[in-house]
């Protein structure tokens, strides 16, 4: 299992954490701890500098300022992109903004690259396992079993 897959495993454990059975409950509890501890290694991605936040706010403002507007004056977005009216001036403003925040943006890009690298390596964790007989009777579908298969012997 790769590190990024731990987030799905954690979600699956949340979905079954209300089922009864002491062995099952213990395994769910311990596996949540294991996953949470491993994911702490990538928490650094949440550390966004104020300059990067400021850059993003100004970037969106420029996009909205240069976007085509609907009848209510709201920017038009198609396929998750603003429809820009004056491309030349827009590009100029975006380049100017980028240059102003370049060191912070590059630092953030490096942070994202490191995050992506760390998310795509084997997690190397030992999950607490349960026996087939310890699976709660409320778990009845193949999907539910597949989601928690990492903790079944």
C-alpha cells in the first residue's frame, strides 16, 4: 500500500467504526492510529506561507477582473477556467504577479513535489489484523470487505 492510499483506508475505517465486536473495534482503533501517525509525515503540505496565500488571492482577483461577465456581473467559468476577455493584458498582469512572488511560488512548488514523492512510496506499516470470524455481521457487501481487506488475515 502506498502512502496516498492510507487516506482511503482511513476513510474506510471511519465508515465501519460503529460496528460492534471488541476485536474488530480494537483493530479499527489501532489501525486508525497507525495511519494517522504515518500521515503526519506529509502534514507539512498544510504549511502555506502567507505570501503564497496572498499570491493566490491576487491571482484569482486578476482572473475575475479580466473574465467575461454574465448578466449579473459574475465572472463566467467554463470547464473550471475563467473566460478571459483581454488575453494580452491578462497575461502581462499574471507575469507581473508571478515575478513579484516568484521565490515563494517556487518554494511552494518544491514543497508540492516533495509531498507528491512522499505520497507515492510504500507506506511500510504493519496493520493490526483480524480473523475472518471477527468481521462484524453488519458488514455484508463485497465493497465493505474490499475496503477493509488490508486488516483481514
